[in-house]
C-alpha cells in the first residue's frame, strides 16, 4: 500500500472518479494508479472494444465505468487479477465475449473472478432487497446469495463488487429518484456492512454517506449544514489541539517525523446513527471531532496514550483498546476521548501498518500478508455462510434463499463486543448477543447441549445479554435442548441458523416416529411390522409426510391395506374425517373430543401431535418434551391438523375522534375488508374529545393480519392489536 502521506489520497481520487466523463481521462486515472504493462493495456482495449456503442444512463460511453472501477480496485490493492477482472467484469454478461476467449487472453484466475462477478445478477427495476414483497425479497435474497457464494471462492469478487457499487453510487444522479432510493437502500443494507466486515472502512464510510444522502436528504442536509457552518471553528480547535500534542510528544521521547497526527470529523451517517441511538442533537455528539495519531511501533501507541492521559482528562467510559483485542475485521486502534480546554475530542492511536489495515482491510492484507505486524481480517463469517449455503442448494425452495440472506445480514454487524472463555480465549460477538449466542459461537454442539451458564462467576439465564469483557462459562448436559421458540431471542446468524437446522432435523425425526405410531394404531400391529410393510412398498421417502399431510396419510393407509389380515372393504380400515373445534382429525377409530394436556400451550398454527386416550384426542405441541417421551413409548396416535377454514380472532383497542358518524364510517371500513365484528365496547371519558373502543373480530384465513393493522391505522389510532387464538381458550 502507498505511504500515508502520498499526494494522491483516496479523497482526491474519489472526486476525480466522480467527475470523469470521457475515456481518455478514465485511462489517465487508471494508469496514474496502476503501473502500465502490456496485459493491463490489452485489458483496457478489450473493455473498450466489447463495450463499443454501449452507454450509461448519463450518456457517456459505458467503458468508462469498468475502467474507473479498476482504478478504485488498483488504489486499494496491487492484486493484478482483481484489477483485470474489474476492467472485464461486464464483458461476458453484457457483450459477445466468450469464456473461452477471456481465458485464452487473460488466464484462468481472471476468468474465475469475472465468472464470480457475472453470477451476481444485478438487482434492477423493482427488486428491492428490503422490500416487504415476498416475491421481491426472494429475488433479492437469491442475488445476495450468489454474491456471497462467489466470494467464498475468492474474496477478490467482493473487492471488485464494492468498487463497482461505489462508482455506481458516485454517479447515481443520472437515475430516477425511485431508483436512487432503491439502490441506496440496498447499498446501506448489504454493501456497506460487507465493506465493514472486510475491514475497508474508507469505502464503507463513502457508501454509507452517499446512501444516507439519497435516502434521508433532510437529515443529511441538517448534519451537512451544521458541519459546513461550523467548519472553520472546528478546524481551528483541532489545529490548536494538534499543536499541543506535537509539543508534548517531542518533549516526551518522540522524534520529529516518527509520528503523524491527522484531524478528522465524524462522517455524516455515523453522526446520524449516534444521534438516533442516544436521542441527542448534533451538538451533543461527543466524538464529532477527532484526531488520529500514527506511530511506528506498538509500544509507541501506549507511550502516546500515557502522554495524552497525563496531560488531558480522559473520559474513561469511552476508552477502548482494540490493539490488545482486535476486531474480527482486523481493526487495531486505541480509542480514548479527552477533555480539551474548549472541546471534547476523540483520539485514535495506531501504527502506520495498522492504519493500512483500518482503511483498506483485506485489500491491504493481500499486499502485506507476509508482514506479521498487522492482523489479518477474520473471514469466518464468509466460511459460516458457505457452510450454511451447503444446506441451501441453488435449486432450493425460495425460503431457503431468504433464510441465507437473513443469516448473512446477521453476520454483518457493525458493532462488536469481545468476551472471554474461562481459559482466556477471546470471542467476538455482535453487541446485544446473549450467552446462548456465545455457546453456539464456541461450537454448535455446545449451543445444543447448553444447560446453564455463568457470567463473571455469577449464574445467569442463557438469554442474558453479554457486555464487553465478560467471562462466560457454559455448562453442558448430555441432553439436547432445541429451544425452537428462542430463535428470535438470539442475535448471531450462526445461532439462528443452528437452532433452525436442529429444529428442522428434530421435526423430521418426530414426523417419522409419529407416522409409524399413527399407522400402527390404524392397523393394530406393532411398529416393526409397519416398517417392514413400508420397506416392501418403497414408501420410505414419503413416510415423513404422513404426519403433516392428510392426503399422504390416507394414500399410505390405502397402500398398506393389502397387508392387513382382514379384507379392506370392511370399514375397519376406512379413514374418517372428524371436525372437532379448531381441528381436523383423521382416524379409523371414533374420536369423541379434543383435549389439551397441561404441559404445553400450542397456539393456532403451531405444529401439533395428538395421542388417543379413552376415545379422545389429547393435543400436544410437536416439540413438547412430554410428547416426545410418549412418542418414544409408541403411544397410540392419530393424524391431526388445524382447521384452516376457521377465521382467526383478534382483539383491537383503538381511539376515534368524538364526532358524528365517525364510528359508522369505521365499521363500514371493517365490512369492506371482509372482517366479521363479534363484540364492541365503548370506554368513554366525558371530559375527553376522544372515544376509546375495544372490539373482537374475526379475520379470514386468506387475509394477512399485518395488512389489516396497517390499513386500520389510516382510520384510527391503534392502542393494542392482539391475537386471541389460544387453543386452550378456544376449545
């Protein structure tokens, strides 16, 4: 990487790239950054030749885009294959260039990178990554998966893709406003966090600020105007502070030229997040102003820290030592906040080598990988995503792609904490992570068998939120704890994915055992005989579905009748449908009633099983521990499922303005939405101009309750909206 004080800084390059509108200038920028040779010149000519006649939305030749992307890649790293791939990243997808031709001209390494990039089909038109539409989310999730899977083969794919996205963001003015917002949201949700995880903070900051500008222009302008209007005063304050530090350093062991002090103002999106998180105005952001102190050796970092803390009062609660405890992305810096006479200023202290990693992350490590003075970014999150994707093959159902997308997003946290095992091993987790997240981070088996835990030698629940520096000990058991209902309580993608996968596996095991028990009850024969019949009929693949699908259940019963001792035209083996309460039950034995056991509380839609006791069906949650023991004991079971035709009941508490006809208008809205009103109560305060109502209503199965809530918000103020579908209450 280039020296810190090189004339061509990233800020200047970004400005040049943004304003570049012709091919000649684009090539000048590229060859200013990358040393020219025959291969690079050949790639430039290929790029221009194959993109001949193509233009961008702004009207300039399309080839300018890949040349400038290559320029950005070249600034970040000297990786020749990545630079060439950036130049050629669109030729296979958008031109007549073939894989064979590209391989022959530039070799397998470049072709592999280009193919990795080509797999990433751009999210265009209405396919928004964060859209509430299931269809759009699925397309976006598939695209996101393709990008991450390509990058697990070569992380260079992500470097090129980030530079590609940065140039697109710099030239976003040429697009319609709706596309500007769509691309900006995708950038903020996906690309900026990836840049963070790869340690490329310089690119991350640009992506965040550019996205922020298009997504929230009013908030952006407030911050931008404040900084611009106070710039002179802030710069003078920083200059004065830097002068004090320089004098102190030179009189306390540092020689001239052995350190460098840079001034910095927090970037716009980071300021906005701090304001939102703390509920404060921009004047109250403590680390708005900052200095960055670069020194030669690690020992110099601590010498500099000692000088600062001796001469300025530190705000100890904001002190962080990321040199002793590096972040997963390789970031190493000491952070301290100091009280100056006029300002509160954050000081960051790092070595020159640490600065390369902090600014350019994995791209810097490519060049300095033999230098042991810097920490390589931890790419375990990419490995985990690769493993997760193995359970979600390319032709998997849509929800698998969405699960992978959610898993990957959970692996791209911006804020981390460091916690310790009892042996002193360091584990980095997202802020807000729980003890159970820690257990799964150590090993998936530790998470599955976790029974209890101690934090700082005090026994705590497994969902206790961890803090920076906690020492965590997890006690395991021989038993497995699936905790399927906890999936929304854990924080890390690894914990969520592990719980989800373990629960799917557990459900498959329960379905298989339940199916055998149901068939054993139908034919009044033991389990072994049922299994032998199934093997003869080659029904092994379908047997698990017996517990979920009444059609499968009846088909397999009919298929096995020929093995029964009596002729099947007698009604002994004829399956009857019983509609009792909220359930449909299928059995060849009479079922009089449905009851619930005391041990579990299934809600409508939960997976359930039913055991036969005295002619009644006793319902349990499918993952109930007591039910599992009863299944293992081969208790008689019947097929059961929720009756989907029964509307779901909800309670709504809302307020309306006290004026003539307003309630009648509201009830007309409910009628238009096909909502059945069951009860209505009025709670009126004679001193108020507002009436409060409580209603119970039924929402048809084919209508999403969330959409009902959103539509009703237009007509009233909603105070409470809850489901009444507790199976116990409805029975």
